[in-house]
């Protein structure tokens, strides 16, 4: 990877757009599966993500060391054992900060809940629920730090909440009158999907507090840790395996191209882009994530989803645009170094899930 000094703003935008487009393929790829279901889907995707990062991370960290962007204390880790020092040098594992392990656990919840949620309800429902992550993070930060939220954030929360209520209320009324089983799946899938932004909010808040206390967290190795935890946790539930060769190929594609590669792209781009830019560009995942299954999997979103989802996304976009000038002096996001956004603003999207 090249140094961010040679990465222009336009190149960073292209990288972030590419990351969002890669994230958006999860739903349509999942709809191509023949036999794999629920926890087996999650196991294979997380396992291939972990394998991809095991291969990519040593190159990533070597590049960061050459550019002086590795922030942890390898000497302190190495004193614990030679093995700990070796694992940390190549993959960033076993740092001293307990927040690293909390972050990894949060990523594992996000990976698992996202894929399981997709097996119960539509791609559009899951993605729109995920889109409220920055607002949940702002609320959690308000509770944990006591910092007041900007008025525009409160207004955005109310409008987005109204859009969600319309979206799910309309769907529930329609399904209760026609198909109670689908109504049950909508409730279960939505509650499972809600774990994604909740875990993301906890993840960001923990990392932010650690940063404020002088502990720097490398987020990319925590993604690897999350993938390992997710695959180990879902392995017993995945038996007996039913995935065909085609299913495994699709899930390998997700592990590499929908998680590992866009993770690297987003981290690199976020060193150049500011928080509002990252948040706005990340919303492309929701738009295209709904579009792809509509075009290629015959999964057309209902009118309630289109209307309510448009309200939610519009509120998020307007919030970012209104806050653009207020955050004009916000330093560029250092995701690798876990620099937090200003506490009165929702942070950028915590992707991927």
C-alpha cells in the first residue's frame, strides 16, 4: 500500500466508493446460494474472511511499518512471549489494550447477525436497519460520555425513527393479513439485524474511549479477530454441512471481496477523507445493496420499504450535509489509529458487516 501522502482526495473517494460497492454485493450473492442456510452461511463467510486477512494482513502491516503508521507497542507485546511478539508483528494480534478484544467480539456479532438476518427477511430491511448505526452510536456516546448531541442529530433521529416505524408498521399490517409466517420472519430477522448497528455503536464507543485514554486500537486486526470468533461460534451450529461447491465458491467470494478487500480500501481512504465524506459514501452500500437483488434476484422492495427507507436515508444525508461546515475543522479520520470523530456528531459508518 502506498503512503497516504501520495493518495489524492479523488483517489480516496474512488477507493471509498469501490468499498461501498463491494460491501453491497452481500445480499444478491446470498440469494444465489443453493443449499447453505443460516449458520452455515455465516460460518463459511467468516472463515473465508479470516483466511483472506491471515494472508493479506502481514503485507498490510509491513507496508504500514515502512510508512510509520503502525501505532502499537511491539516491544511491550514481545515481552509477554516470543509467540505473542510474532503474532503481533505479522497480524496485529494480542495487543495490551482490552478494547481490542471487545472490538473483535463486536465485529463477530456484526458478521453473524448480518448474515443470519438476511436468511429471515429482505436485503432492504437489513440494510436500512444497518444504516441507522451512526445515530445509535451518537446516542450511546451521549449516554457514556455525557456530551450533548447537536440539535440536528436529535431531529435526524426523530425523522429516521418515523421512517422506520412507517416501513415496518406498513409491512407488518400487510403481512398479518396475508402471511403470519412471513410476519414472524420479519420480526425475527429485523431484531437480529438490529444487533449489527448496536454492536457497531458499542465497538466505536469502546475504541473512542480507549483512544481518549491513550490506547490506540488497530481496527483491521480486530476485524480478523471478529471473523475468527464468528466462524468458531457458528461452526457447531452449521453441522451438518449442506453447502454445494457453488455455495462455497459464492461464500469465498464474500469473505474475500465483500469483507477483506473493502476493509482495506476503506481504512486507506479514511486516512484522507473527512468523517462526513466517509458517512455519505458509505450510504451507497444501502442504495446499491437494495438495487442488486431487485435487478438480479427478483427481490423487489415493497412500497413501504421504498418510502420509509427513503425517509431514513434522506434524513441521514441531510444531517451530514448540515453538519459539513460545523465539522470543517475535524481532522481526517485515522481509522487505523482509531481517531474518534467529535463526540457531538455521529461517527462514520462502522462497516463492514
